[in-house]
């Protein structure tokens, strides 16, 4: 039984098809026998199931070391392929004609007990080095398999999601407030602001006043006419931009969007995020556990896998889900487009 490497494909005969595809899910069956991706052939060589692959161009006989060292096989892809095989999965390289939608994936992984002859897919997997920058826009329907410098693999599941809640509160208008430094104080706050809407933080917990608002909270409330202060919303936004630059506009856009969806955002500073969120607030006195940590980023952001793993592990450690708000455009006059990217640890 001879396997031959031709460009980026390894071909075998009918015996190879019976031995490797029919019984163990390697490659794709075709009229001439079997077609393998080089990474699959490398795995068979590693296991000792075959001894060599012949290079059609040079005529050389390639053992495992030679094939893995060649341009035909990525060592990152091989490590992920091997790990998933070791975990008991059948998987296929995401090649045109092999899987329905190969875009954005290196492998498709089948549910346990199923293989390439079945229609179900458990995971779409991207294999990446920890040193590779990953565009946020390319995430959302795949599992990142990040290979670190010691060849350990961390799996991060990414998905696009919708965010909504049930918090609703009737707010008054024209409430007097002052801009002091980098926060706003409401001297005689109506009870609905803090106790029902969870806006701000009282300076005095017993009396409930004055109420301290962050610049983000104050800008959102001023934009709705709830609070009234000199120069209005524009003064708050200008102050925010002086402190944070354009990041303030992105965070304000996300804050407003969350409030419109019935979700209460509060600062996520203690967790290294922009916001922590509460989906269902009836009263501050019966406040539950916050569900999400939200980090606000421009839509063209590129993640460092190390930073991404750090955010996810922190969120998991405090029993929250990590969500990234990807903002396409954020200024104070036009509504930006916001997409919500959830990332979590996965153990296949």
C-alpha cells in the first residue's frame, strides 16, 4: 500500500480507503481510493500505521519527521489534530468540498461515535499559536484551539449572542445635578434612580443622597432629559473624552444599548472589564448576582490569545460569562453597530 504526496494532498488506493477511512474516519473516499490531508497522513505516520509517504515531485520517501518538517504540514495544526484524536474524536480538515462551510475553521469535529460519513458537527475548530493575533471580526462560530509555547492546548468557544433583560423603570425628568471633576452628583435624587434603576452610588447609604453618577451614567441620563445640569449632555461627554478619548464614546454607546435592552450595566473595574451586568433588577435591596463581564472594543480589534485567555479565566473564576462588545462606529450623534461576542472555556 503506497501513499503519495501530490501538492497538498496525499492519495492512497482502495486498501488505504478500507483501512483508514471506512474504519477510522481519516480523509475522504473517492473513486480511486482515498484522499488524505497531509496533517492526517502525518498522524498516521506518527502512530506507525504507515511507514512513509512518497513525494511525487522528488520521489523521496518521507517519514514522520520529514513530513512534519515540510511546508505541507503545520506543526500547530498537527498538535491540535493529535490532541482531538487522543480525546476520542473523529475530525476532518476543513477543506473545500470536504465540509459544507470551511471558512474560518481548520477542522470540523464530529460528535463522539460519529465521523465524516455523518452529517452532524460538534465543533468548528481553529488552530492558533499563542503568539498569533486574532481579528475579533473572524470569531463567533468556532472554537479556538490555542497552542502555547509548551504545546499545551486551551480550547475557547466563541459565539455571537443577543443580550436582553427585563429591567424597566419609570424615570422623572429635569432632576438637578452638578458635574464635579470626573463624576456627577445628584443632590436630591428621586428614589427610582438608585433603588429601582440602580443608577449611581449614594454617598450616604442611610439617607441615599447625594447620588454619585459616573460620567457614563450621567451622559446617558442627560441624553434622556432625566438629569439637568449646566451645558447638559455635551459637557459630560466632553469631560469623558478628555479622560478616555474615543473609548468613552464606545463605552457610552454600549451602555445605552444595554439599558435599552433591559440590562443594567455597572462598572467592571474590579474585574478588569468595562461593565458587569444585571439582567433583572426589581430593587437594589434584592439585587442578585451579576451575570456578564463586558469589555468594549473597536470592531477591528485584534486579540492576543494570551489576553483573551486571561479575560475568560477571570470571568470564569467569578462565575460570570465573558462578553466583548464590538463597536463598529461610536460617536455621540450616530448609532453605532454593536455585536456581542461571547467567549468561554471549553473542555471537548
